[in-house]
C-alpha cells in the first residue's frame, strides 16, 4: 500500500519541507508475543522499517509501567533512540511504586527534556486515576508543560480490571487539574460516547485513536469502529483534539493508516489528526535534528 501522505492534499498550514506529516503518537518496544525479536534493539529496527514503509516520520515510544525481560526500561529506550530524531520517548509510570523517588526521577527526565509525556496504566495496575497519590504527578506534568497519557477502555490483558479505565472519570481529573493536559488513549474503546463527551467538554483533554484492533482491521469490525469514531469527530467538531496512533506492534501500522484515511474528516481535521496536534501537544520537532531549534527551551 502506498503511504497515505501521497493521497492527502497539501496541508493548509504548510510545514517545513522536512516536517513530519504523519506522527504515530503511540508505539511500544515491548515484546508481547514470542514470535517478536528478543531484543528491544531488534524491535526498534522493525519499527524503523515499518515507519519507512508507510511514510510515518515520527513515533512516540511509550514505555511500560514495569520492567522485565520483555519490557525495556525508560533509560534503555532513551539509550536506544538517542540521536535519532524520528523518535520521542514517553515515560511509563509505575503507580504501585509512585513515591518521592520515582517522582524525582521523572521530574529530572522532564526538566532535562528527555521525555515528552508520561503514561499511566490504570486497569493493568488497578488504580483509580482520581487517587491523591497521583496529584503531585499531575501538578508536575502541568508545571513542566507535558501531557499525561492514560490508557482508557478495553485492555490487552485479561487480568486487568476495566472499571478503572472508563473515560468518564477523566472529567473529574481534567476539571481538578486544568493546567495539565491529558490524552485518553484508545478513545475509551468501546465507551466512545463517554470519551467524546469528556474530550469535547474539557479543553485540556485530548484523544488518541490507537489500539482499536489487534493486528489488521477485520472488515466488519472496521466498519463498526469507523462509525463510532466518525460520530466522535462530528460531536467534538474541533480539529485540534484527536491524534493518530497505532499501538504498534499490537496493531498493524499499514492497516491503521488505511483506516485513518477512511475517516470522515475535514482537511483541517485530517492534518490535526495525522501530525499537527501531536506536534503541538508533544512539541515534536518539525525540522531535521541538525537544523532543529531547541523547541523545548523556555
Ligand atoms: Zn499502548
């Protein structure tokens, strides 16, 4: 399949020639299946090749809430992508060990501008995102100007509890921490109606459309999800709110780009979805590394 970017009209706000036109705001270097390569370095090579094949210019790599043989640490992922301007890192938060030490570590990463967001995994770690243990983290993210990404909706693991992933609770978090931006990953699938209401209502809430399928979209399911997301796009009616992400390697990147191309969007909504919103929210550099101004400098 040719890269989707060739099918698109020129963006209304013309980016620099080397600007990323498609940003995948949600990928992982975790090993989920035994047929994946055993090392994170090999999986990064796979991701590079997949992005090149599909014309994706930049990817955010989200680390896990835990570290083991199949889940590289934040430091390991930072080391792997170092010097490659096609990647940015999002630091996974371990809620169970969230105390002064982890907060200090995360604060250092944010202040040194080595990570572009934080990621929470309620459901998997079975916690309520309203819990006061998280309040210092939300305040820190707001003060540093980085968004907090949160898993919402259905989970990859049967041991997770989806009560904690319902998008409606984020209304309370968004209202109580208005200086912090939050990204509802997966748009609360299958609770799209609740997700679209809280994203519409709160100016500090955004949604990513990643992880809505395992592998490639199957036609009947794709039709269902297209309808739900088209409803959300029409209801939100704001080109600045939704972002393209795949959840690679869980979801197939090529199938996901075809899916995104079928969404009922205006040109502004499509540009917002594919690159502009993520570029703005995560401050993804829009020029090659050697010419890149220090966009994160105060
Ligand atoms: Zn994910």
